[in-house]
């Protein structure tokens, strides 16, 4: 797992600038028994010019006018067009969970493509079918029905559809500052302004306060204990249910066990357990968005909901599920899954045999190579180091948080006001790139 840390100081970090020059005192990388293939593509300048001409300006790059050209990757390392090696702390936005070009995933993809590269669920295929079983084997027993799709956005769309069909209700609740995708329904569930457009939102989407104990409505810095924060954030959910839901009840509630895009926000203790009870009491189902927290990333548990001590009715998975292959999934109970049979459900690429073969191999690698243990050990090592930095620079580092290899470091101009320090964040990202 290669996304151990997110630096937090608003979206201005998307416009970073770097000299991309190696400082003379840069640390020496560990020995690596691998030589990247020579880069034979167009020059970096040509790639940049072509991108500007033919790709949307909405698709921004890190490092501003000097973006990183990722020519190749191997395990935890990325290589630029000059074959300079970098330690990849981002992993394709929390996606390359077992390593770039892992020999076993490459082999699984190659062997499956030699057999059949595409079929759909109208036909039997061993890779897709066995993948659903092997994925379900790693989930609680009641979550035995699996839909294989292509992306986290699509998976959250499907989860909301299942919740509405099963309950007969339409109101969906999500948490402010949470991210669940950018397709139609999933953008309605997303409550993060950076990722929303000024278009009509889907109907019957309601929100509750972001349960952020550092920067949220109820904070530890206001003298509250973690338990008191939990009480107040749960009370907000209860109030929203009382005033914003019809008498027929809820459809569902979706929440990330640790908020990813919203700032690596770890939830207050017991929050999800108490909220799940409220949602079920209102007739709704509970959806765990495991797009970022799933597949052992938090170290202590395979799934984020396990760490939170809850049992969801629906689980949404993506990103690390396929190590970069277009793969996502929704797992639920047979009773909830059966509601989709009221009409014909079809997905052209969902359950693609190549993606399924890669997904199966990812599950084996996580088990065989001790990925969960590594996330716990490296995460604790990293967290300890970050807390030492916080103690050394208390006026610059406002908060350190997260679990396993899903960690956040909040940079501020003043620890009292918590004003985000965008310049320091930009400088830190640039310096990290320069040092490899």
C-alpha cells in the first residue's frame, strides 16, 4: 500500500510548482534489483503540449508547469522519462495497492488476455464467477451477493439504487465533506465543493455534519472529549432524520470509515455504530464506502467498517481492488440483491474477465505477502515519525491522523486558528518530489 500520507491545505495544492532537480543532499535510494525499460515515447514537452491541446483543462496535474511524467513503475517506485526513481506515496490515488507492475498481476492479466479479453455476464466465465466467491469469502457471511462493476462512482450509484429498491424509500443521507464519486447519483452523495458542478442535484439527498474532531463543528480544541464529539455529531444525525425525512422513512446512509478526499478524517469513537442504529430505526440501510479504506489499508483490519465495529448492509469497493485495473464491486445481502431482478440489470464491462483475473490475484497477494501486516507496521512507523515532526514544529503541523497507510498531516499558519498553510503544503510537496 503506497499512499501513506495526504498533505492537507485546501485545493491550492493541486497547482504546485517544482524545479524537479535532485538536491545534492538527497537520500540514497535502497538498492533495487530492477532496471526500468528505456522511455521511447515523445518528449515531455510534446506530451505536455498534446495534453493541453486535446485534454480538458479540468484534468489538472500536480506540480503546475512542471508535471511529473510517469514513464514506468515497479512495486513501490515510479520512474520518470529520464528513469529517475521516486518512492510513490500516492499510488495512483490510493489505487496501486500491491505495487506497480507486480509480476503476479502482470502474469494474471497476460494469461487471461491470451484466453479471452472480454465477455459479459450473459455468458458463464470462470474468472468473474470465482472472483465474486473469493471476494465474498473475505466479507461478513451476510454479504454474500456481489456485483462487479468498473469504478467507485458506478459502485456508489448502484449501492444507492439497491437501497432505494429494497426499502421502497428514496431519501439518501451522506456526510458533509465526504466524497463518493462524480457520476449522477454519486455526485449527489458527494458533499465536497471541489468536486461538485452547478447542475441540478439528484432529488432526496440530505446531509449531516462532517464528524471531524479537528476542524468540524464540534472540536477537541473546544474542550470536548472524543466521546462528547461523538454525542454531538450523532445528535446532528438524529435531528436531520427528525426534520428532513418523510414519514415513510429512509432509503440509506453512506459514509467512508475514514474520509479520504475530504482530508483523511478519522471518525469519532463509536460514531458509525450509533448512526447505523439511527438509520435502521428510520427504515434505511447502511452503506460502507470502502473505496479507499478497504483491502487491508488501515492495517489493523481488512475493512474499515471492521475497525469501526459495525456490520453494513452494503459495501462499496474500488481502487486497490484491482491494483489499477478498471474494477469495482458492490457486496450486499441476497435479499437486497434480489430487488435488482425487478428489471434487467446489465453492465457491458462489469465483470470483465481480465479485470477479474487481476482482482483474484490481488486478493492472493494481500494474503501471501502480508500486506495487511505491512500496512500496520509501516503505518505505525510513519505515524510515529509524523508525530515527532509535529512535536518539533507545533506551529506548522496542526494535526496528524489516520490509520495504517492512510494518514493525514494538516499544515497550518496558526495552531489556534487552524488557518490552512497552502504555501507550506506546496513547498513540502515540491521538496518531497525533488528528494525522490
